[in-house]
C-alpha cells in the first residue's frame, strides 16, 4: 500500500516516513502543499498524512481541493494546534482524522490503518497463509510448516507482497515500486538477489517449492 506524506518539517517527515516504510508501506513525500496536491491528484494513494501548516498551500486547502475534485483519499491531518475548534475545522475541510503533535508513531500507524480499513470496507488480515507458509503481520513471524524462518526487513516486505498476490505473476517493476519504492531500473538486480535469499530460506530444504520464476515476466508465489 502507498502512503503520501505532506510535511515540511524534516525531522517529523523523516520520523513518519521511516516508520511507515518499516511497517511495510511504500511512501512518497512532499515538503509543501502545492507538490502534495500534485502528487495526490496524479497518483492513487491508499491514504495521506498531511500537515496543516505548509508552505505555498496549507493542508486545509490541499484537502479541500482534493474533495472539490471528487478525490476521496483518506486523510490524517497533523497539527500542533490542539483546540476543539481547530480539530473541527480540519474535519470540516474534508479530513478524516486529526492527530496533534507531538505524537507516538504507534498511534499514527493505528490511525492510518483504521482509515484504510474504513475506506476499503475491509478488515486488514492479521496473517497471510499460502500452503504451509504462514506470516503473522502483527508479530512479524514467518513459518514454513513448523519451522520458523528468520527474515530481514526487506525480505519480509518482499515475501508479504508475494503472499498478498499469491497465484499472480508480479513483475520486477511492480516489486520495485511496492517493496523498494522507486521506479524500475532495467539494470538493477536487487530483486533477483533478495528473491534468491528468500528461496534459500523458504524453499531450499523443502521438496515443494513456492517461489517460481517466469523468465522475462516476473515471479509468482503459489502452493499448487
């Protein structure tokens, strides 16, 4: 899932972006309201975290313009203003939630996840299962059969993406966009390297292989 963060404070932006990426999201960042609006209009995001006090165009006007354009992007406002009137103004401008600075990242994450659940009207699963491979999204533990598999952060994110798309072939370009969060470079081999590491941990000692390569197309994780 892809999140837009519109925040001009470098420390806060870095803190939020790092936490969201570690939680498995792809993140785009804009440091002013005009750039944030341009990104929100041109890219289909799952949610946005928007500071209210922004240069060029404030957060309230960014969201009002999105609503005027019938873009129903779920928005969590960030603000140092804690009064009831300020919160009401944020919600009336089209925001879906309002979080006062300073805040704990765990609360921001919970609010973003709740916004996404409400917007999709789906309950985010707590685990993923493909054959005898299980991934607990809360504890971040992975097992193949009864054997626990230790994964690095990037390996976990790649495996999660493959499991969420089980049975579906995903290209290197899609993997780079959702797991590494940058555009496709035909010269890079980072996807192949991490897929190889995943295979060594998940498939190597098992007769039934789960990760398959379609040469020139991409990868697919399937139990059949």
